[in-house]
C-alpha cells in the first residue's frame, strides 16, 4: 500500500492497530445536579492540567511553535458556548455529565464540519480531541497511548496532536494514519520528533485487521507500506534503513563547514523559527542565520497585542541567541489559518484570500508601527532585517515602507539608536508579485520566496486539503518558472533572493534552486546539514544545461524525475 510521506525514516516492526476506545455513553437521570456539575468541573480541571502538561512537554522537547495548538485546546475550556452550555443543560435537564457533554459537543462539531471554509472545518478535529479527553476524564478512563510496552509501528485512523506529542520515541518506531496530510499538526510534530510517519493511507486499518497482520515495513520518505513482508522485502527495507542511517551520518560531517558549491558560489543556509528560544536550535544545527522569524506567534500568545517592550525583548533575545548571525523578522502575518481573536477579523468565505497579513497591518497602523519600532530598536545592536508578508502590489509595499520611514523619523527625534540602513524586503507568495518582480526589485532590498502560499495560489489548490495533495506540489513547472522569474529580476537589480517555504529544505529541489541562483535557503533547522552536503557537492556552472532543462518540462512527474537524476549525480 501507499500513503503520503509525512516524516522521513524507515521502520520495520510489530504493528499496533490503535483504535481509540470509544466509551459507552448512557443517558441517565440525576437527582443531585450540583454533584454532577462538580464532577464535570473536576473533569474539566483535570483535562486542562493534562493539556498544559502536554503543552509544556512539546514546548521543551519539540518547540514553541508546535506547542501553540495546545493553547488553542486549553482556550476551548473558556468557551461559554461549550462549557457554559454543558453546565446549564446538566442543571436544567438533570441528566448525566458525559451524556450532555457528548450531545452538546456533537452538535458543535457537526456545525463546524458543515462549514465550507477548510480552516474553520479543521477546528472540528480540535473539538473532537478535547471532547474525547473530557468524556474519558468524566468516566475516570485512561486517556492516550500511554501503555505501550514494546517497540511498535502504530497504525490508526488518525492521531490527534496530543496523542502524537506524547508518543514515546523509545517504543514507537513509526506511525501511519489513514487521515491527515503532510502539513497537519501531527505530521509537523512527527518531523520535529524525528519519528518516521506516513499519513493518508486510506483503508489500512481494515486491511490489517482483515489480514490479521502482525508485521509492517514502512518508508516515511516515499509513503511505501509493506504488510507482513516476506524475506526479500524485509531485506530490501533493511538495506534501505542502513543506507538512510549512513546518509544521516554523512550529513553530520558537514558540521562546521562552509556552504559553498564546487565552483565557488557561497549561499546562506538559515532556519525558520517562531519563538526566540528556537534561535538556539538554528545555532545547534550549524545554521548561518534565521531567514524567517514568524512574529505572529508572539501576537497569538495572549488576549491583547504584545507591547513594544515585550516585542523588543523577544526580538532582542532571538538576535542575541544567534550570536551575530542575521535575523529576518517577518512582520505580523495574521489571518488565514492564524486567527487572533482580539483583532476582531470577521469570518470570511475564503480567509486565505481575505483580510490578512500586511492588509491588517496597513489598517491597524498603531499595531504595525509598534512592531516596527521594536524591530528597529534591536537593529541598533544586531544584524536584523524587516520582511513584509503577502505583498500583492507595489502600492502596498510603498505604504508599508512609508510607515517604517515615519517610525525612523520619530525615533531620531527621540534620540533612539537604530540601523538607518536596515534591509527591508518582502515575501513573494502571491503570483502577482512574482510576475511583477522586475518592478518590485527596484524598490525592495531583498525577496524571500514563500513557496507554501505561492504554490497554493498558483495552482489554486488549498494546501490544507488532503484531497488536493496530488495537485499541491511546489515542484510543479508553473511554480518553478515563477521562482526563476523572481531570481532573475532580483539579480538584475543587484538584490539577493532567499526562500523560506518548505521547498527550501526539499533535497530534490536544492540542486535546481542552486542552478537558478537562489542566494539563501531558510528551512527547518534539522534540514540544514543535509542541505549543506548537497551544496558542497554541486557545480552550478557544470550543471547549467540540466537546470535550464527543468524549466522546459511540461509535467510535474517529468520535473521530479529530472530533479531526482540531478540529485543522484550530485551525490556521486
């Protein structure tokens, strides 16, 4: 069978089909509703404590960005439409807490699942996760995958983020789910934890149960799954596993070396971060800077916008942790799949194409200027750059840049120090910006190509929709041509170009991106050493014709085959 690659790695072992125990819920009349409400409140408190423990574990062992989802889970317990309504119905209907919790939650889940918007529909999964936890705590049941006592490959219909975060790496060889996509929270956590994972393997649970399967082999890099493998297949997977581990060891040999191609082109291999502490992960991974600081996570952590001082401290700490390496801070990128309640952004039919990112900042001027001032203050002591997200027109950039100039003038009047030559760039994630790159290049100091959004906008394929996973592909010829246009336009004006989308860490893409002239690659810190190995083995001049050929291909399958061939030649 085959699924969608979610986290690299190869695993061979005993299979554990995880079918989460669904508690039997009976409808019972209650005489003492006050006692039942007290029991419910106790289960709520226990659930909150469990979620907080998971959040702390994820933040310390995986990263702050991955922990954010559990903040959203905890906030659900403050929702009067949910918790408050359950308490009222226990009181008014005199029925048992688990029954009322199940009926109220099912109604809310059904409402969210009926909404067309993919982001809002995805909230149903969060409510399901939290509801299951709450009902089990009401009934005094065990919650989660905590009783595994031997190494296994877990197979499930789906794994919630909380279940994934609590997996014991010493016991879980890998996991495979029928649902999900490579950008789901569980997939992201698996990659960060370095657990091989495959998602979207439809029908696997019933197949395993029907075959009474006991053994699995899987390749998280390809999505391949072998059920009850024979001796020949086992040897094939074992050999691949050895080769994969050897490859990891070779990547470690890149530590401390420069990121320069065989013909002398030096590029910058940077990391993407969401919190100041994560800058330490970039340094530990031997990264050469941070190409994307997702500042919006500072704004999502609270009931109001962070003050200038709080932002200054966060940016200062991130820059300090980098010990002189450059830090590119993206200004607030709210909206889309990153809802910030206090901004009061109304629900939209298509939030990814709506009121978000720079569009919010240009309307919330005080909020925007506060962030700019905090960044500029840090620039007095460290190499910091400003980057605006989701710029679609030249006017948007000029408006945003004018606010920077206004803040600079005000700081001069206050006699506050800042880097007057600070570089100001934009994300290229909208096709209009890529098409007009030759014009934008006359105004900006640099580009950073955000391939995640650029791909979904170019192909009109929602990157969160698993049904479109075959269409959403940053290796598509159309995306490749837009990348080429941006790089050429920037270089004609003497400007540098980075990339901070998922494509920057895609090993098959790196040789082509090098050949196209990309100057900076910003990726998950864990991908940096592997990228450096490719860079140091690649000769741009000698591969010119092969890179140009990639731009002439018509179908994504042809592009991928060509990229694979080019990568294999680089590895020789």
